[in-house]
């Protein structure tokens, strides 16, 4: 145990975690020349393309320091706020953290939120000033910022570059000298924490865990405490770039387990693995069931593909337990699914995976948060509203509650005014304002989660010219004055376009929705009235004028190939359209409410 070090790398997104991890692997000789490839740990295609880490991964390195061989378990963490629960579990599996700060960007919102998580778990923090090779780097100033934040000595901050490899030796030394070895008792019953799981279509779910007490041996009968399920440890081992099967994984170490588990939902991140016969009495603290934050409908473009979509979603769920879905039907779109996501990025990823991996073409409806509606009669049992059309009749309701979050924004002093007006415009209440340095300010707000879902990031970027970073955590439900704004096309209400909006903004947003839909819905052979309504009351109206001619008419029937091209183009455009009544609605229209100015 005294030769094991478990550490993670935490940072704001893009500050260089994955790149630095690659350099550590290089330096310790953990990868062969043939295996070298940028951002080795991001092995999902989508992760590579987007340059982000979606899932946490663990990797073991060996390093000789003053004649002694050490085992270093590096746990990479996802940087995006949608996946913060996974970050918190990865952190709980470590004794130390490299806190990476970009020498040009300095401290950002997620630097701080991840640091707080690490401090809550009593991790030893090793600050790393990264990207010092950049011409725009400000090493002195940013070192001062780090010293202020941590209350450490300037000498403790290690200057480094993931690009050139500078400082990597110092970082490895610091890990061995400053990060404490794991504690734990070898003689106690097995207690291991799951901090990740990986889906393998051939071998089933691979569980990644850290042994806190006792040891796990090959063939042992084990039990997952949160689910109560029992399995045999068919294969255990350590993770390098490939799996290395072992007979035993001991206290303090990190490993993988394969037990023929077929479904991701049987393995819960944060759960405790113990021995089935002599179980530990204590589950490792901090386990939570992940809760979806954002809901949206997913519908097949072609109604006939419903069953195929269901099969695809089921398969996707096998490897992403945080995706939840239930069948729903919409008067406008027919049969589909109401899906719950961890956040907007997660939603985009699911949609993209459905299209790439399962070849499905889907329509995603306006995302919304989950509301609680209290009826006048039954005050104790609120109705969970995951879809605006499920909102009960307002005359029968006592009140509606919506989820609130605490938002933390770090920006330059120049942009405090615009950022504040944006937050107030989004129904936020400022709770704190702290100058981290004379130029950099941290603002905290209580704000409805729904407002973050609706175009918040884009507008924050615009008002701060890109100099603002943002992070949030849920703080519970609060009563709000919400109304359902419906949209009627050609006199027919389209349920999939309904949204719950704060009463004070309803008129304004209804009007903007009509204007936006007029832009997005293509002209057809007849006039299409667009109306916004609250209950029976029409609050706004626009009209899409009829198209005068057939698009192919201008080809005069002469140029066949050009005509065919046009038709093909139309057909392609149609792929993402849904016929509702006699109106064709493109995918973007369902997202219109997110893109209002
Ligand atoms: P992560 O989001 O924290 O994992 O960040 P990445 O490792 O994916 O890096 C984000 C971007 O910064 C990539 O384009 C990297 O090539 C670049 N980058 C990372 N480290 C350095 C560095 O030390 N110097 C320079 N110049 N660029 C770097
Ligand atoms: Mg990364």
C-alpha cells in the first residue's frame, strides 16, 4: 500500500487535462510507440471529435523514484458540468489531485467547483500551471491567482506544458512525495467503490473500482450493495492501456471487474462492492442515484420506425445508464419517447449516437426541466410534470414548483454589468459578488434551471465576449408563476411545441416564437397561420404566405439532371421534417424556443 498513489486530474474544460495525462503515460513508459495517439484516454469516437472527455477512465502507471517502484493510478475525469456526479465519484477514489490551470486563461468556474469537490474529499492538491509554452501565457500573474486561491506557497505551483512535456518529471515526483498512500484495512471484509463502468458489447459491463478495505479475488462471490445483485468475479485485473488480468486486487488499488453483467443500470457509479458471504456493514458514503435534469421528446421522423427506435434506445441505455426514457404519444408527432438527460450536452450526444450508431433519424422536441404541480385537492402528492402537455388544468392547481440552481460565474470586471443584467433577465437573484483579483469577479446567483436550458450559454458568451465561465449545482424546488404557452399551426394545436413559461414573459416569448417559426417553417402551397395561445386566449399571430410556384417549375422541364438534383436536395431537407396535419415542420422549429433573442 505504501507504494500506491491514487490521483486524479481536475481542471476547467480545455485547460489541458487529457494532453497532460498523455505526457504522464509517455514519461512513465506506459505506452508503446505503436499505441501512441493524441488524447489516449478519450477512446470513444465522439470524445475524440469533440475533444472532450465524456466518461472517466482509469489507468495504471509504474514509476521508479529513488530506487523504489511505485504504482500510480491516474483517474481522468470528465470536465463538463453535465457529468459532475462522475467527477465527484472519481475524486472520492483518490488521495490527491493535480489541479491544472491554463497559464493564459487562469482560474475559471470549473477550476473552482472541482477544487471544492477535491477539498471536500480531503485530497492533497498539487497545483500545475499548464501551457506555459503559449506566447499568451501570464505565468507570474496566474501563479499569484493560484496562490491566492489555495493559500499555498508560490514554490508549490509546478510550471508545465502538456505540449512540450516540460515539468512532467516534477509532477511525478510531487505525486509520490506529496500525495499520501491509501489508508484502509487489509483484514476487513471487502469494500470497494465503483467509480466508473464501461460497456463492452462482447464481454458485458466492465466495472472500474477502487478497493477501500479488504481485497477482491478472482472467482469470489460478490454483491453490489445498492442493487443487492450478486455475481462472481469472473475476471479482475488492473488497467493499463489494455487490461491485465490478476488473481487479486488489494486494499488501496484500482482495478476492473468482469462478471457477465449485461446492463449498465445494474452497475451504479458510487455503489459499494462487498463479499456476498461476509459483507461489510457499511456502504461507502456519497452514493446517489443520478437524476436526469432535462427532458425532451424523441420521435422517429418516419412513424413506422417507432419499434426500431425503441430497440435502439434500449441498446443505448445498456451502455449509458444515465439515459432514461418512457414511451409517450403526441397528438402532433405520434408515438415516441420522453427522455431524461443529465444536461443539454448529454442530450446532444444521445441524439448524435442514435443517428451514428443506430442509423436512426429522429426529431427532438423542446427540452424542458421537471416540474412539480400541486393540485388544490391533494397537497401532499404533487404530480411530476416532465412534459408541458402533462400540466394539469390551471384552475385545479394550487401551485407549480420548478427546480432552481446555484450558478457560479467568473468573469472580467468589465463584464459584471452585462452578466448581471443577463442573469436578472433570466429570473436570477444575485447572492454574492467577490473580487478574486482586481480584474476577475466571481458572481453567484439563484436562478431557475429552465432558464439555463434556454440559450443561456450562448448569451453569456456574447455578453462577456467569451470571458465568462460558468458552473452550477441544484438547490431544490421553488414555487413559480408558470403558464403553458401553446402554438397553433393552421388552427391546430401542436403539443410538441408547447412550453412552460414564466407568466411575466409569456406574451413576449409567445410573440417571438411565432416570429421565429415563421422564419423556420418553409412556405407551402397555402397560407399557414401561426398562433400562440394561453388556454383559449390567442396572444400572438403571424402568417406564412403561400408559395406561388413549384420549385422545379423554373427548370422548364429541360435540364433533367438539374431537376433531379433539386428534387434530391428537397428530399434530403425533408429527412428532418415532420408532417403535422398538412404542415411540414423542420427539426429546427422544435428547438425555436431555445433560440429566441
Ligand atoms: P481538457 O479538456 O482539459 O482535457 O484539455 P485537452 O487536453 O483536450 O486540451 C485542450 C486544448 O489545449 C487542445 O487543443 C490541446 O492541444 C491544447 N493544449 C493542451 N495542453 C497544452 C499545452 O501545454 N500547451 C499548448 N500550447 N496547448 C495545449
Ligand atoms: Mg479531456
